[in-house]
C-alpha cells in the first residue's frame, strides 16, 4: 500500500515563502540552457560543486519583507544570520514542504546541495522514510531532476565525497550529535566526531571540509531540539551554510519568520483532525483520605511526590501534588490543610530500589508507586480507560471500515513489564495492561452492535485477539522488549537498541495502514514524543503510573495527521476526521492544560489582542500600491479598542466586543474603514476558542425524513439539483491589452549598483570609527552577462503562444528593464499575465444545463454521516425547518445566520448544502453554503442559494474564492428556473435583498 500525495495550497504557500527569498537569482530554465561550466546556482570548487548565491544582502532583505507582507507577518529589519523560519502545526506536512522546497530551489535556481539536520534517531528515520514514500510523487512533478538522499554514516565517509562532487540534487540527513563534537587541540583528536578528523582516504582532508566547500542550504528539523546550545549553533555554522531553513511547530527562537500556520489556522482549515476528549476519572467526593504515590527519587536526598486533597484558605478542597521530604515535610495532616481525615499519615520512609519503589507511613501502611489509598483503585481506572478506548475504536470501525479506512488506536505506557513479562526460563506472559486489553476486547465484541464487523466478508473475521494488538518497544539482543532509556526531560536517548526499534516502527508505517496487517491497537513507550505518527491513529490513551513526561501537544501529535484510505488517498471528511483522547482527567483540566502549552510554545494568547496585532494588515493606497498598516497605526487601533472598553490594558477581550462583532455593531475610526474587515478577521482569530471538543457534548446529526419528503423541500430541490457544464472563451486581444497596460505601470527596475564611499578614519580611545564624506552610486556594467531565454520562460509559466508573448513584450515598451534585472522582470511579467488570464477566464466562462436527467439525488443528504458538538459547532433547529435536527456551522456568522433563519416565520425551509453538492469551475470545485425557501406575504414562494461570508466586499475575498462565487452565479443563472443566487454577510442583508 502506497500513500498518494495531493497538492495542498497551504503547502505550496509555505514552499513559495522560502523559494521567493531568492527572487532575482538568475533562473535555471533547463539543464541545457547554458554552456558547460556555467550551471546557474552552482560553482566549481577545489573539492567539488557548491551552491552559488548571486544576490546581495539588500536584495535578499527586500524579498524577505515582500514575503512577510504577503503572509501578514512582522517585517524583518535585518537578515538574522541567514536563518529563515517556517512555523507549521504538527501533522500538516512540514517534511513534505521542505522536501518540495529542495526540488523547487533546484528547478528555479540550480541549488543542489542540502543538509537536513535532525535532533534524534526517531526524526532521522522519519525523514528518510518520508523521502522514500514521496520519491515517485516528486519524480512525476520534477522529471529529470535526480535526487540522491542518504543518512550520514561515519563508517561510510566516501558518501561525503560523492555528496560534494555530484552535480545532482544531493541531500544528506544527519544527527546533530554526529558533528557537534569538534576539537582545537590535536591531542584531543580522538574525542572529536569522525567528520572533523583528517582522513588518508580523502587526501588528508577532513570530511567536514568537503561539506563546507559545497556551501549547502541547511534545513533544521525541530530547531528547538537541534541548535539549542552555543556548541550546537557553532556546529551548524561549521557546515558553512548558504542559509539555514528552520521548520517546527514549536520554535524556541524565531528568526525571519517567513510562513506561519499555527494550531488555530490548522484546525480552522481542516488540515488536521479535530480533537475530542473522552474523560475517564472518578468523582472526587473528598470524604475519604486520598493519597497517590506519583514518584520517588534519591538524587539529592530522598524525596517523593504524592497527590492528596488539600483544604484551601477559602475552605474549598482541591486535589494537588506535594513533595515529601521525610526529614521535613512528611505529615500529611499538615500538608492537607489540617484535614482530620489525614491524621496518622506521617511518612516514615522512602524506598527507591528499582521494582520496590514505595513510601511507608508511621501507621504501618505501605503505598507502592502508582498506588492509591482512598478514591478509586488505579487498576480499575486504567481498565476503564482501556475499555473506553476499545469501545470508541469499534464505533469508529463501524463507521469507517466500509469506506476502506483502517482504524488504529495508540496506548502510551511507561514500562514494558506492564505489557509483557519475561520469565527466567526465556518464556513470556502478558503484563497487566495486555491482560486487561484482551479481556475487555473479548467482552465488547460480543455485543450485538459490533457483529457486523465480524461477518465472513470482513477483514476482522480470521484474527484472534492476540493478533489485533502489538508492542513497539526497544529490543535487546535476544529480541525481548526492553524499556527505552530516557533523558532528564523524559525524551528518548539514542542508542543501538532504540535504533532497531525506530527502524521497525518506521518501516511498518505503511504496513500498519493495510487491512492485511491485523494489528489495530498499538502499545508503545510513553517517551515516544517525536518522529513517529500514523495518519490512521484515531484514539490515543495514556496509561502511566509515574509522572507523565508527555505534554498534551505531544500526545495528540501522534494522531493529528489526516487519515488515508486503503488505496492510499487522503480523507478530507471532517465528520470522520476526529481524534479521541481518552484522558484520566476532566475535559476542562485537559483543555486548560493544552491551552497553556499552546500559549507557551507558540506565543498564541487566547482571548487577548496584542498592540502589534494589526501591523501586518495590507491595503492598496491611492496609487494602487500595496502598503502595510504598520505598528504605529496598530497601536492607535489598540488604544481605540481600549477607549471603547472592548479590551482591558493587557489586551484581554471583553464580552462587549464579542457581542458587537456578532450583532455587526462593531465600528472603527474612519481612517480604518478600508481595512475594517481585515481588522475584524484579526480580532475574531484572537478570540477563537481552543479547538478541542468535549465528547459529552457530541450530538449525532440525524436526518428528518418528513422534511426530506415534503412538498416544500421537493420544490426547492427541483430548482437547484441540476448539473451544468461550462466552456471558456478567452479574449486574446483583451488579454494582451490588459497585460501590456499592467506591465507599463510597473515601477522601474534597477540594475545592480556599485557604491563608492570615501571615509575619514578616526582613531580614538573608544575605537576606530569612520565618517562618510562622499557617497557615489554607479550602475554596474555587466555587458558579458548571459541573458536568459525570456520567451521560453514565459511560455512555460503562462502556456501562451510564443507570438502572443512577443507582442505583449514589444507593446509594453519595457524590454530595457529586462536587461537591467532579467529575473525580476521575467517574474513580474509572468505574474501579470497569469493574473489577467485568471480574470478573463471567469469573464469568459459560460454555463449550460446538461439536461433534465443529470442532477444530484436527494440521497446526498442520506449519505452524510454528521457529528457535531453543542456549544462548539452545532445548533438545534425546529423539526419542520430543515432536513437535519441540528445545523453544523463553521463560523459565528453561520451560527447567527442559522439561528435567525430558524426563528423567521417567513422562512419555510433552509438547509446547509452537503459537501458533495459541488459546482465545477476552472478554479476547482465550489460548494455553496445554503438553500432557502422563503414565503413572501404568505403567498409567493422565493427560492435562494446563499453564500455567507464575513464580508461582501469583493476586495476582501481572495481572487480564487471570488472567481468561484462568480461561477456559482453563472451556474444558477443557466438553470433558468427562478432560483436566486446571492452573497450575504448576514441574515439582515438577506432580508434586505428579499
């Protein structure tokens, strides 16, 4: 089974945000467009072939700022040590993005040497596996661009020489630990990594010298774990990188942020699974003494961490963690706020011997690690967690197996012995979690509800309970599972045994997705924080006895990626794409903890607006030039919101702002009216809720067959159900004229400049300084510069005929600019032609009804399996108003719209159109929002198809979205049956139109 890869616009945006940094670098039109020795983007060095940058720092900085303005990001004022940052939420394909960036940088500029630096074995294996999985995909996209990728191995240093001398795309994947240890003293040479030692087989050179000569583009995967020390930063610098591209979801340091896709964006755009929390915890009645041993330690004196119920000063009792020191804080009566229930519980001793970890009280009671006195027995809670995980898994299989989607569940544990016990005679038996799993699994599959999963034609029929679960752990030389070693922060250490474990889990990644592989439930080490995930993990359950070293984001990161079906295609149905976290805490505790982690790691402040929040907003000035709002005006807006009492001094949003946004009573000062919609977009994003749903609020959105079969619905459906086909007539003459006009309006292009400056040096106690006296700037003379083939380039990029391109260029009268800055001119002309072509395609499109027998069936509604969450994305509607008992909404605008339609007596029927109801357009499929039947004055029936947007200002909508809406207008007009298509930003606007 092979996973197929789709082109996603957000990924292309991320790729272009890096590629465009080098805008103006001479273009590599083809492998045969220049003579030998003049390969663009490359240079021949003493030790091989290296990357060559032709642009100045100032040109790069201007490109950086242009991209940041385009992506609504803070502008950089200087190049920060040639670091460029891409922030992408876990599960959105950052490895795919930087791999595709490698191909694009080679295709466009000829850069060919790349090094991917990773922090761990897990991520190294994951990156290598990703290159294997995407090889065919990229071979199709980039035919003729051979890419050789390999993992650096100090025992195969000949590959470093091949890396340096090859003219193909070369990608080295290397652990930071493989070259972090250097040396200055020749006597300490043996302590240095082999990469820093002179080698006879390399003519007395060091392998690192071959790498340095290539001037590689260094890609840092998870930089917060790679160059997080000064020594690591020096090691990266020792590679002599052309630049450093940094990719992560959680950057510790952000230099030159070029693209950002944060968790809110990822969830909003349905790029990852939704998160649902299923809580399994006992009620805290506080009527009995509750004590749980969390951990013990003897590193700096004997200490233990326990959990107990503490009475606060206000009299309330809450469950808290306390550290115990037998010589000081050991009386639980005092630690609990003097609750009488804890009288007599004084810690007398702490045992840290492996296997016997425990604490002993003066009253003679002994409490083992993970053990509980009072409250619900921990084993019982773990059993409930396992049961609910299996139940949720089976429910998901009932829904997804017939769609060809295999369901996986992941259990995190911290001890192999809890899954498998090895006996002295070489045999093994199940640990307690494996026993619990098999017992609960066998009990659940007996339920009538799940019998359909085990029919003769089902893939589950012939599998025994032993086959459906498996362990992924490190193995010793005998093949026995063993606990992975961890660092102080709980992450996995790299060792030979763990390398075999990672190799196994990575190589089995695709096999796990196959129905032929019986494993559906995976038990793995709780320290598996990074480097492994599987798109078809739908349930995650953490079963740990000691301190949980996994953060909430690390847990959910193992299953956030969108699932794939058995044919390897990605699944985009949001009703299926739900990740359930089975937590041993309340939904509120989980959500609060996850929110704090997101705030700490990403800088997002939920419910707050920062002073600079509006600075990146762009707008067109009176000369139609794109400008940025900037910090001063952003602060002015912040002060306005403060003055209106919409926020407090810290920027915390008040309810009055939320209410005015929903009721559309929010206004801005006159000078900001042209960008009001963008201002509202920024505010709405800042007040979005955490994208986590409570399983208790889940509702099944059912079909109301009475309404589906009603005369009103049939009348509405008969108006909108018909399909159309379209044709496009492109007005070539108009395209030429519009393009010529736009090219003529381009700002002048400047050639490279040579600066000459006279300065008087002053030598003083404070140091040597210079005072500029005379500055002269000359245009650089590059008479021997080889000009690229502009006609071929524009033909490839626009698909226009050569004759048309020649006419456009001659009539524009701007070819002198081509000589001054060939690359910038070509790209500007290409963008103009493609933009004008897109506009004219929409203008020239014509829709025709296919006939009376090509239409969408009403079964579209029956085929939809919808799930919603009250208080989050579902609103109850009257039984006779819609085909569903709930309306699932995507925004506050849609929620308000649905509620007002439901309460309007004139609205007889309304329906949110299913995702499979689409109109073909040249820009991709278009799915309108609503179909509505209105009765005017109790007599005339009016039929509407409505698109709800936060704004109806066409400048606010992206060109692609705007084009699709225009296609929607033409489609419904072609049906010629009286249905009216319109765009409405609110219910009130719809009523005005009526």
